[in-house]
C-alpha cells in the first residue's frame, strides 16, 4: 500500500490523514474522520447523497480523491450545523416534513446552502432544477421544495436584519 | 468497488505535467474535473497507474475574446461558461449548452477540456464544438498543434489527442449580429445525457432566404454529425415553416442512429426530426429579432 500523510481542512479544522491516493474524499470523511453525515449512495455522481462544499462550491465527495483536497476548505453537513439547534434549512426541512429516512438530506443541505447563497430568492422551478441532482426515494420532493422555499425566506430576513 | 491503486502527481506548471505525461505515456491519465474519469475509476473501467492532476495549473482557466473568436482554457468549469456575461454576448450557444450539463454540483467541477477530451457523442460541448468550427490546441513536450473539430472527434470516447498530449484551450468562432442560433435536446430525466440533441446557426439575407447555415446532431453516431450536405443544399432557400419541416425530415432520413436499451433507432430518428425543426425555428426567430438573445 502506498499510504501518504497529508492535511485536510474540514469544517475549519486541520485534520491529519494517512491514506492511499486512491481513497475517495467520501471514504476519508466517513472512515478516517468519522464524519458520517456525508452519505454514499452510488459512487457515480448521480444520487447527490455525498455532496459537500469545496471552497464553498458544491461537489460530489465520491468523485474526488481526498489527496486532491490539500489547501482546500471542505465543509460537510456537520460543519453547517450550529452548536445548538439547527440551521434555517435544517429547521425548515424538519418543520415541512422534507425528510423521512434522511439518507438524501445531508446532500440536499450542502447543495442548497451553496445555491441559496448564490440565488437567495429562487423560483420553484429553479429549486426543482437544482434538486434534480439529489435523489430522494422517500418524500416525493414536494415537501423538500416547500422547505427550501421557507428556508430561503428565513435566510433573507436573517441577512436583512 | 473502489478505484485501483495509482500514484498521484500534482504538477504546478504545464511543462511539468507534459514531462510526466512523456515519461508515463498511456500508463497515465490526466484528471481535470474528475466528473467522468472518477466514476470510471470507481468501477475500474479505467485503472491508470499514474494520475496527473492538472487542477493546480493556473494558465488553463481563462476565457479570452479575440477577433472573431473566443479561446476557452481547458480547465474552465461548466458553471463559469454558464454564467459568463462575455460568452452570453459573443457566443450564446456555449452558455446554453453549459447550463444543460448534468446537475448543479457537477457543473461546479466539470471542465470544458474534460468534456471535449472525453468525447461522448451525446455531450453538449462536442456538439457545440462541431457547430462552431472549433480549433483544439494540443500541447506535448514536442510542441503545440491545432486540430479542427472535424478531425478532433474520431469515434465514441476517442479523439485525435495523443497519450502524451494535453488539451490546453479550445477556440470557438463567435456569432455575428446577423446570426441566430437554436439548441434543442431530449433526455428522459433532468441531468442525463441527451438521447438526441440538435443545434443550428442561421443567417438570413433579403426576403428571408438562407444566407449561411450550420446544423449539427448529437446522439446519432459515433461523433457529433454536421449536416454539411444539407447545409449546402439549403443556401438560398426561403426560411419558411414548410422548409423547416422538409429539411428536418430530410435530416432524419439521412442519419443512421443506433438503437440501444435507451431508445430504438426509429425513436431517435423521430427525435432528430422534432429537435432539428425546433433548433431551426429558434435560430430563424432569433435572426429575425423575434426572440430576445
Ligand atoms: C451524473 C452525471 C451526469 C452527467 N451529465 C452530463 C451531461 O448531461 N452532458 C455532458 O456533457 N456531460 C455530463 N456529465 C459529464 C461531465 O460533463 C464531465 O464534467 C465531463 O464530461 C468531463 O469533464 P471533467 O473535467 O470532469 O473531466 P475528467 O473526468 O477529469 O476527465 C475526462 C477524460 O478527459 C481526459 N482529460 C481531461 N482534461 C484533459 C485535458 N485538458 N487534456 C487531455 N485530456 C484530458 C481525462 O484523462 C479523462 O480521460 C455527467 C457526469 C455525471 C457524473
Ligand atoms: S455517492 Fe456520490 S453522488 Fe451518489
Ligand atoms: S428522505 Fe429517504 S431518501 Fe430522501
């Protein structure tokens, strides 16, 4: 095995990793750093469950080798969760029944943290277009769209205040 | 399944990358966005011994307008093309193509160079490169060469790039004021590759006759198919609804799409007729200024 030591910045913390170059970011996050909020569904880039933020932009953790991420800022769902309580997006998903099993939820939270920053007032069509990259086998999506719309509203008020 | 073992290289300059490629040849693969290569490595369809990560090379990420053309660096991400005000102005088919690729998160990482080097015959950028007479700039240790789009795409997932070459930039022609464009596609789910796609550029002269025309189809052969014969026959024709119907059904009769589990050849032929007609209608409408850019 050609294991290599390197440093990753995850949720604003420097983390020492010793891993083979072939190890996917999703596996390093889950197995080496025990950040199991990042889920793994397909490892093809299709399902979106593994989505994290790289320098604030959404990225499939299953399509990146961890070793590529030195000098980058990685944010996972854990890093988007306040020390107390829930983020506006998490709270809205809870209130609007935007999840059942929760498998897809971390990927939806990371994706829409990035998207709502870029587009704070999206239309339902825009929400649905972006949501098409996150497969949910439980909810039928309607409540997720409602939750995202609600979160956007709350986040707009938050930044206005 | 997990990727097979490889050695990881992260060159900081193009020259360093080219030296590595010269040394390892076809045992090496370049990784750009990784949005096509890593899925293939995850199922071990690809198992390079050496992975050369070009993401640290700065000078491959520029969009430069030149006289009558625009040069796009190989590392420019799909989402930069999608949101480029410069391109929306000078070459609007490119942003239209970019915003249709895969999903939001994929567009943040995937690169135009990766998409073109991959050469999926239903992908958006190969279609547009064929429409816009692109010139591909390929570099190796031995120097630089320029390859026209009709020579670049050789077959499914096969291009004219040599193993020791890196695609550094692609030059597309820009659109003239007098030209209108259209792009239509069909896929069953948002984010999937199109079953068939079609794009066209039209310039009209007095009384609405075709002055110049370019038409291309994707998903109907091993590479994007430029309808050169039909283009020549169309010059001088009146750009009427009847002509659009005629030319689209002629195109459907001439292409030889394959059938597979996603769609039969017959169904793809029907899509060609429908989508090319739509692309031509949009192009003609934009030409006549009936549609906003
Ligand atoms: C779920 C999913 C849906 C998708 N849907 C679409 C779609 O609808 N339309 C579409 O067009 N694409 C789609 N893609 C593919 C996506 O656009 C990729 O980003 C793109 O095809 C490859 O770009 P990349 O930068 O990720 O390349 P990589 O995956 O890094 O590389 C792809 C290939 O090109 C080679 N390569 C990369 N850069 C260079 C270079 N500069 N010089 C020489 N060789 C190079 C690599 O060695 C590799 O063989 C999809 C991907 C996924 C996972
Ligand atoms: S596990 Fe990464 S997209 Fe499905
Ligand atoms: S809540 Fe179960 S997959 Fe989305």
